């Protein structure tokens, strides 16, 4: 009953930047933690960054200092600003949210469809 729509992926050169966005919609009472994960070809999906409802952020060591996660609670949207991109950042990026749904207020984990980020010359 909750959907995530991701956007902002694409092809960039090493050192370039991209901004990913993820908008949640549906029977949402409250969104708790929001985050981004990525999966490269032949690799396991890994955590990139998360942000709590209170604004506390957490980043994978590989992206610290380069990526910034933020959220707009009024728009039910989370962003991932990716700077100084490297070829090893190439992956499908998935949005993930923990949400309390209407009307039961039960908690659900929801995944987006994924957006492809390719970092290449």
C-alpha cells in the first residue's frame, strides 16, 4: 500500500555528481528511517546511507565525505547527493523506508524499484 518512486540516476564521468530522489506515497502515517542501498553486478546489496526521522545520518565508509543523505518530511522524500563519483560507485541504487501505515499503524519496510547509476569515462 506504500510505493516508492526513485529518480535521478544516469551516466556520469568520474568526479561528477548526481542527485537521487525517492518519493514515498500511499497509506503513510509516518516514515521512520529512510535510506539508500546499492547493488553492483555480481555483488551483494550494501547499505549506502540512512537517515532517521530525527535527522541522524549514517554512511558506509566507502562514501563518507562524498555522499550526503537528506530528507524532506513534508514531501515524504529522501535525497542522496553523490559527489566525487568513482567507477566503483556504479550500481543500481535502491531506496528503502520504514513506514507506519494507515490505518493500523503497523510497521513495514518498503523498497523502491531501483535506479541505475553508471560512473564511466
